[in-house]
């Protein structure tokens, strides 16, 4: 790398910037997908528990 001129360094820096930016965007998109999937599963579990509670009330709820 000792014989690189200014244009070579500029191209290397630009390529590095593009690569890092693309990777960060992909990681952010994947994180958002994972969070959305988690929220969906959480909502499904809450609904399942609600239905289960209505089908089989606990002793505490029956006493009230």
C-alpha cells in the first residue's frame, strides 16, 4: 500500500464507506423485521392467554 496515490486512497475510502453503509442498512432492516416478528408473536400469545382465561377461569376469578 506504499505506492498508492491520492486517487487510489480516495477510491478505497469510498468503497469502504459504501460497504459499511450497505451493511448497516441491512442490519437495521433485519433488526426491524425481528422486532416486528417479536411484536406479532407477543400479540398472538396475549390473545391466546385471553382466550384460555375465558375458557378456564381461575379460582380467584370465579370467587370474584
